[in-house]
C-alpha cells in the first residue's frame, strides 16, 4: 500500500528498495519541506522514480542542487572538450554526438565508452569526493520495446546478507578506482585516448582500449565496506576497481567478481523502465549500484539522457584519499575553478 508523507506519496517498487514518488509539483520550485520528504524517501529506498515531471534542464538542475553541491563540466571545457549541452551541471549520457546524431559503430571510442555503462558501478567512484546523488532525466526516449531500461542493485542489503566470514575478510580492504581524464580524442597510433580511461571501460571494450594501463593514471581509494548515513553499511564494490591494496591484479579481480556475483543476484536487483519523456530517476550512489541495459535502440534511435550528480558531503566522501586534496578525473581542485 502507498504510504503518504504529507504532500507526496511513496510507493515501493521492490521488497527492500526502490520506490515511485508521486505528488511533487515540478511546475514551480520544490519547497524545502518537500525536499526533506524526498530526502527521507531516498534514505530509505535508495532509488526514487518520478514520472512525467515536465522538467527542462534548468528546472532539473534547480531540483538537484537542493541535495548537495553539483559536479560540473568546467574542467572538460577548460581542457578543450566541446559539449552538446549548454548547462555545465548537466552531464550528457545520451547516445548522441555533438551534432545530435546517434552514435554508431563509426565511432568505436564513444561506443566503447557507452558500453562501460552496462557494467555495475557507482557514479564518480574514481573521484574524491565521490558522488552522492545522481538524478537522471529522459529528455527524449527511444521507441518502447527497444531497451534502454536502467537496473539497480541494493548494495546495502547485499552486504548485510554476506556470510560473516566474508564480511570479516573484506572489512578493511581498499579498492583503487580507475580515473578518467578530459578530452574525447583517440590518437591515431592508439596510445591511450584522453578520455574513457576507466578500468570499467577497458573491461567493457577491451579491443578499443587494449593499450591502456590504468596504473599509468591516478587512482581513487575507497574501502569495499563503507558505513551509510542511515547507520547501515554498503558494499561499495564497482567495476571501476582496478585492484585492491595488498592483492595482485588477478586476485583483486577474482574478489570483485565474487562480490558482484553475490550482489547481482535477482533478489537484490530491480529493473526500472523509462516510460515518458521527462521521467526522472534519482539514486544514492552510496547505497546502490546501477547499470544501463542497452538494447536494439543503441545505434538506431535517439536516447537523450541528461544527468546531474551531487558530491557526497558525508564523512566517507573522500574514502582513503587525502580530504585536503580533493581531485577530479586527474585534475587537482585548483584546476576546477
């Protein structure tokens, strides 16, 4: 049964996490009391779905900014990367090129990077601070029945259900998350392109990124087991992990695979379809993992998706990195400005 929290309704979509939220009026600024209710809901469910919001980019950003400081594209612009979208806080996670054309096999770098989104991850795990909340909006969806759903994983319950021996084995382990550098150019001799340098991307498209060694670039350190703001604990294991401190690359990958195989069991997962242009999905990267599912639309139909992402502002935002030296995608914070 739906539970009513003042102006909004929170309707569970799964036994343990994910919910649809109704009753938010996005035609005007969302008031603080409603933001507080949404905060309570995201703390409980980890993933929230808002249908038919009618939001444009500016309204989307205004809503997202109420949940923490937003990441932006300014470093990309300073590094010379051209953007399709005008708002710096709006990240383009579509299948479109700069001219709005659907990306095809003609652009293997971009297509290979998109494939990395189909692996389990938490946004910006390769940064310090890491991501807090991501809010993804379907600006223009492909025809229904051609794929493009987003799948989520309850990383808190997955941790709680681990055997005690496994919890003990991983409680102090530190994962090194592979970073991303600015630019979107592939060099002719196939030296590392200046983008998509994440280990995740190499796993997804090894033929495209075969000559990339993630150890040649900065790595972000976060424990595999991280307390959540609610007092619960999260299994913070993503495909951005290149290796684990004190372990060989092979043993690290084997452990990541083992933990993700446990966490990705059906009882911990929920597939959420996109139904309407302007649908919005908000998730807590410190509580859940997510992945894109691809589909027949990929190189044929427009899927214009736009995302804002806030920085985690909690005590574990910087993981095992120096909190006095925040960095982003290989750039020191002084270069963000």
